[in-house]
């Protein structure tokens, strides 16, 4: 059965109920738009280190792990929710990039501006995130061989698919496909 004309909200519900292919259809529907949005958020050196495909993958993984937290608010609300996750991930990438460099006055001012704009999560959301992170870490540990390796390299060590593929003696596309299979397996297990 084609899921092409099923609403985002219905696909979210079907995915949460365990319907195979619902999450994939949902995320594939938005991947191109997220890539275009990601290109606008990644600039300069950050764009070279983190491509929009990395940003999209991280966004989709985060969305999948928190899918039960999505609250439908009418047509387009799922796309807006994904956009907000992507913007948050892009900000995280920028923060890490800035923190990774040696402090100079201009960069220190940029970090202060970024942190002032985002007061951070509440204590209860941190506790929930810590619990989900522990579940995710345990699920990653149960992955086998190359799937575990690519998830660790891309998701935990923040390498690009090109860098991860090089370390695994694979092409970037092969690393990306292996990562996608691993994420699908993680999603099934975490559900």
C-alpha cells in the first residue's frame, strides 16, 4: 500500500504503532527540504566539516528517537517540528565548532551571543533526555560490527560520512547506507 498520500500526522501515528515503512516514508518525504534548509544553516568552515547530509541525518535520528513527543497542531506542524530540530542541531554544530577552536576575542563573543540566545533545557527535560540517551547507548552497544562502528563514528564522534567511510575503508555512500540501516534497526529496537 502506498503511503504517498497519507498525512504526516497519520504516518507518525502509524510509525508509533509499529507499522513497517511508515517512519521511512515520513522521513524520506522531508529529507530533501531539510537538506535545503540545512545548506542555509551551515556556513564557512562548518559547511566543510559538517555537510547538510550529516545535519539531516542527525535531525532525523533525533526526531525518530523523540517521535512520541511530537504534538500534531494541524497541517504542516510536523515539518515545523523537524525544522526546529534541524535549527537546534545546526546551532549545536556551530557551538561545538566554536568551542573546538582556541578562544580569540571575536569567537568568544560569538559563543556568548549563541548561549545568551538559548537559555538551555529545563531540569525535567534534561532528566528525560538522559534516560533516552542511556537507552540509546545500550541499543547502540547491542548493534553488531560495522553498524555499531558507523553509528559511533557519525553520531558520537561527529565525523562526516566521508571521514567515517575513510576510517572503515568504505565510500561515503556505503557508510551513509550502513548508517541508515543501523538507525532503522535502532529505531525498531527502541520502539
